C-alpha cells in the first residue's frame, strides 16, 4: 500500500474542490454502486470532521467523524469508503484505523459508535467494534449498530 496523505478537516475548512470530491466519492459508492437511493446530505456534515486520504492528488478513502452529542452520546464514525478504482489495497482499513486514532486523541475516554452495514460486521469486529443492536433497515439496507469502548 502506498503512503496516504491524511487531512482531517472541519466542514468550513474544506475547499470547494475537497468538498466536491468527497461528496462525489460518497455518491459513487453509497448511491450508485450500492444502488441505494437515499439523501446523503443529512445535515450532519456541517458538525462533522472529514477525514480524507489522498494518494498523490486522488482521493483514495474517506470517513466522517461526528462529535459526541450530534448523532449519538458518543463520537461516531460513518460514510467510510475507499475509491472503487483503488480497492484491495487496504485504504478502507487505513481510513478506519486513522478515524479511530483521531477519535481517541480528541475524546480519549469516549467509546465510538457506528451504524454498520450488516454485511461488514466482521470487518468492523477486526477493529474491536461489537454489535449492540439487532439488525435494522437503514436506507433499505440491513445495518447493525456497533460500539467500540474508549480508552478509560
């Protein structure tokens, strides 16, 4: 895996090109690739931090970090994805690891909550996330809420 250039930016720190790029990637993966018609712009982006991993100039992976009290009592990570043309290089895993690290740096005692597509439950278990809910439908896809304890 080539070295990624990481940036973690608030909504207002994103350049128009960065915002366009991350929204384009999210749409390509979560709407088009997964054939899931839903409203990606959910009013959480403005309060979130946006983790972008670039390979040279190309956006390779992305994750959205939501502060505690916005969606859940704990911080949350979501919209985790890697560019379709760069799959199988470990960039998605790298984005999860980096997102966890940033959450732990900012909110060290807090656990992290995610709403994971159920088909990815074992993937997230690799990062110490454990299911804390029964399966439910979110945007027409089976999901499960998962939690990772903090560094108490």
